């Protein structure tokens, strides 16, 4: 059985890094991975424009290592909503943070034009308690990401609260206002509640590879389901949220239990990936 990972991270500084991740993924049957940037401070860097450029260059290098392992890859760099809080803690004003985000997006567009990055990720809203003004600032950055994705035909991965109908409807409305293609948008790390509403739109969504979540979404026969590990490659938080190789292990368990069959798995891990990420099949 072939499988894919619709959203994961790698950290060559303090984690396994893409070389080891890619090798183990291939050994366990992976054919595709969407590699998403981590904030610069995860790599031991600071918060300057140069630090963002260095982290994006590191991301591009990590993606190449996944390809060398035999995986097909999509690569996304972004301005995570948690970074807004980090910048605020360092005394930066909202104006300074918006200006920095704009400079980071310019680097992403530059790399996109070079053909080494495929889109933006993650941007969005905090899923934890924070000052309302910071959530608004995060949303302003997300809207700017939508405009850039629209202008350059990029894909965008969103980090959001898990608010079911409200979460999905708010993003659908913003995407419509910006006139971004709905199928360019990926609602990342969703629960079943967001998934069922996302099914009624043309937006994509990724569900974490937890056994109970997989069992529920597979049982619901969702037509555009994508599965992610959301692996953060942090040895201080092992297995958060899952390892990429948990995906085939848990899927195999569902097949053995008669919850799904291999045809259903192939649709999710091959057909849906090919369509959502506009990539050639294995």
C-alpha cells in the first residue's frame, strides 16, 4: 500500500531532519509529502528578515533531501500565527509585524518564481487563548497571504481554531471576498466537525493521523479526505501530533479491522493527493 503525508515538518538542527524522515517514509511505503516550514526560532534562529530567509533556504534544502529519498514533494513557507505572539513578546508593534510579514511573503514569492516553493503555509489564526488584537493581526496576515496566493496561483495551508461550521464558513467567506480559488486553500489539522462542512465547499482539508479520527472520517466516506501526520520533528515533544509512519500503520489496522478496504485507502492517499496538490501520480 502506498501512502502520503499531506502536511509535515522537519528540523535538521534539533530533530531527525529530512534525510532520516524521507528514508523511513520510503521504507514504510510513502510516495508523497507536503513539507511545511517551522518558525525560524525552531531552528535556533532569530526573528529578523535574514533569519526568515535562512529558515526558508533550510526548508528548500530539506525538501530536496526528501526528493533524494524518492518522495514527490510540495513545499510551503509561511508566517505562523504563533509567530505573532512571539514577536509581540519581543516588543514589536503590530505595524512592525505586518511590515515583516510583507517582507517574508516577498521572499516566498521570490522562491516560488525560482520553482523551489509551491505556496504559503502556515498562516491563519491562533487556536489557543491570546489577545483578540493578536488574532485580528493574524487574520490580516492571512488575508494578505490569500491575495498573494491569488496573484501567483499558489496553494495555502491554514492553521485555525477548530470551530466547526464557524471556522469553515469564515474562511469560505474571506476566500470569496479575495477571489482566491477555493481549491487553493487547505484547512490544516481539522477535526471531523470541520471536515464535514469543508466537504460542502471546494476547499481542501487535512485530518491528523490519530486512530480514532481516522476511523471516524473513513467511516463517514468523505470524498476529498486528506491525511496528515503534522509531525513537528521536535525531540522534546516526540510523536506530536504523529509520526509520518504512523499513517500506514494505523491505516493497515483499519483495513485489518474491516473499517476500510485498500481501494478506499488508495483514493485518499493517491487520487485525492494528485487532485489537491496538482501533482503527477506515483
